C-alpha cells in the first residue's frame, strides 16, 4: 500500500534575511514580510494561499535587482507547487530559478542556492516517477554541499537519495546510506534533519522486516521531534511507529499512534494518511460502524485535497480498503479508481495511473470479469515497466498470472511464472 509523506521537515523554506539591509528600504522590508507570511501559511498547510505572497515577493525582488532574494523566492514557490502536485508549474519555476543563479557573483552563495534548487528539482522528478533522474540530481546537490562544507545540506541530499533508492527497490543500499548518516549525526546536536534521517531509516528497516531496529530509530526520531516541538515531525514519527506496530499485529498500539498523528499534524495530507491507516485497522478488525464513520471523514479530506497527488493516492488507498469489506459498494470503488486515474493522467503521474489501473483490474478479477481484468492489468504492467518501477511490475505480473490461471491459459501463464522467478532472484540478489 502506497504511503505518502510530506517533506516539509527538511525541505522547507529558505530566506535571504541574513543579508545586511537598510531599515529605510520599505520595499525590501515588504518583500521579507511577504515571505514570512508565506512561510507561516506553508508551515500551517495553507499552500495555495502562500502562492500569491511568494509571487508578489518575486516581483518586488526583481524590481530591486535582488537576484538572491528572487532566486530564493522562486525556489520556495516551486516547492509549494510541487507539494500541491502541480509539477508542470513547479518544473517551470525551478528552471527559472536555475537560469538566474549564474548572475550571483559570490561563489559560495551561488553554490549553496544551486544545491538547494537541485534539491527541489529532485523532488519534482521523484514525484513524476523519474526516480533515477532524481537520484542523479540529489547526487549533484550532495557533491556541491560537500564542496562548500554544508553538513546539513549534504545530509539532507543523502536522505533524499535513500528515498529514491527505496523507490527503485534498492532497500539494502538505502539502509547502508541511512545508517552511515545516522552514525555521522550521533555526535551532532538534535535537529529536524537528524529526526528525519532516523524516520527514513526506521521506515526502510520496517520494509525489510527489521522491526525492532525500526522501532528504535523511530522512537529516537520522535524524541527529537518532541524536543524541538515540531508538530509535523512528531506526526511523521507517530505514523512510522503505527505502521511498525501494525506489522507486529499490535493493533491497539497502532491505532493509538495513528490517532495521535491525526490530532498532532497541522497538515491535511498527514491527517488523510492517518485516517486511511485507521480505516485499514478497523476493516481488519471487522469494526463496520466505525469504518463507515472513518470513510466519511476520509472523503471530506479528499474533497479538500481534490487536485493534489496526495488525494490521488488517497483515493487508490481508500478503494483498496473498501475492496476488503464484504458486500462492498463496487460502483463506489470504480468511481474512486477512475477519478484517481484521470487526475493522475492530468498531472502526468504514471506511477499513480499504473496503480489505479492495476487495482481496477483487481476489482474486475474479484468479480470474475476476467477479460476486462486482463486488459487493465496488462496496461498497468506496461505503465510500471515504462517508469522502471520494479515493485509495481512484480505486483501486476503476479496479478496477471492469477488472471491467466483463472482463464485456463496455461501456456501464457507458464511464461509469466518464469519471468517472475527471474525477477524474484534479481530482487533477492539486491
């Protein structure tokens, strides 16, 4: 089941406020006030409202000939659009940012802002399912940070690289990278970057079945987040602990963690993820009446986030959960997946489109409409292979194998089994 987390913790806003300014310069003060307001809106989940403040700040900086201020505001604006799922606009803006950076004459400042812009470009590339490109972009950023002795920036880019490695299914490499970061940060003071590194390590350890080690990392992440009083960092750590408790079948503990995360986070994206996790637990425990209430809460959040990537995966996740309920509303599930597919297509998110197609095929498979199930699954498989997503490729190949077996197509199914065995051996080697 796809998990989505917002990355505000370590890829937050940067400002040009450390520059020496003349207090009489009202235009510059106004630009700073606009950025400060946009930061507050961003940190409180009001992303759309932050856009107008940032755009006005960009106009002001440009009129003053302040390239550094303009570049930073452009970088922040691209980050907002990335979080909203408008990747076309995000890529355009980050390209504009990169174009003006060579005008900066101070070399260290130029390198620092270049690395920060590359961090955002990597996020956009990963959002578009270009994990290999994102990995290369973050490697470039990490090299720049290392050259200018920016430890925080270097660590941040290494964490992003680990995220890309996980997306590519390279979990062992991701663990090695994050463990190295953890060791380096042990002697450092507690920061949000340190909390995020531990969170990422805990999540990937859980994925490979190392639950005890995962809990240690996640609890340390939570401890740091609580010390720093970061609501979003606290909520992210709680979600991670909830997921680990769920894997260990400690459902009461998992429910408590998820509920705390929903109550703590200021962001609707995280609230949605927590509610989806709660729904999954309640369906597993056959708590039908509580599930109905949770579904209604989720639908309200989906309406609030209707145009975002988070909402796309939220619809897919909700559809998956509803498919587990006996005597479910099949038409409602179809509608959720079709809307998710259309939104994914609009945003150019091939991974989400592959997910929606695959689960729609799964629904038809469950209802024994095997011809339609096969067509949808084959299409999902083509999308997954096209974006080099080994996890999805494996998942939809298995589904296609089941469908072919149910249809009695022994010859084609045999070829798929051989392909799957090769992929299994490759994954095991990795």
